[in-house]
C-alpha cells in the first residue's frame, strides 16, 4: 500500500469539496483524510495500492463538487501511513 499527499488548489473551500472527496474515497474503498489548509487549498492524504488507482482518483478530484473550480492537484508520495477509513478533518 502506498500513501500519497495531494494538494488541491482553486475554489475548493466553502463549496462542499471535502464532502465530495470523502464520498468519492469511501465509494472507492480508500483510507485517508481530507482537510482545509490555511492558504485556501485542500490537503488529501490517501492510501492506494496501484498507480492506476491514484490516476483515477486525481481525475475525480479535478471534477470536484458542483461549485468548486479545481485549478491544480499536486501529488507526492510520502511515508506509508495506515488508515482504517477515510475522514474529513
């Protein structure tokens, strides 16, 4: 299992974006969390088994919630963490 830290920028706070991410991650069976950052971006930490899963997840992050406008999603592999479920922080 690999762990990735994604930073999502654009209009992603105050538009139900974190709820969208939680619902999508739970549907896909991912563990991790999503939280707002003080600079207006959103941090997503997620466990995925395969690179293809991560690519699909990132494409969905770009889709976003109804009123969001995602400009960029940066991704970096981080030290492995184990999550039992996906949560909004």
